[in-house]
């Protein structure tokens, strides 16, 4: 393991510690949860839209 990888590992540990225990950590967790929910809704909506267009195209005749 070279010095750069070790440094990056330590920085990531520090960032995750600040993320978990720092100022605004509760708000950050809430924002991540909301973003995950929004991403899920958008993904499912796009799948339903694609399926609807496919069904419409097949039954158009």
C-alpha cells in the first residue's frame, strides 16, 4: 500500500466520521433517505412509462 492510498483511506474515514457525527448529520441522513425515495419513484415511473408505450405500440393496430 503506497502513501497515497493510505492517505485517501484516512481522509475517507475522517469524512465518514464527520458525516456520522458532525453538524447537520441528522439532516444529511434525512436528505439521503428522501433522495433515495425520489430516485425509486422516478425509476419505477420510467419503467411504467416504457411498459405503457410498448403496450400501446403493440395494440395500436
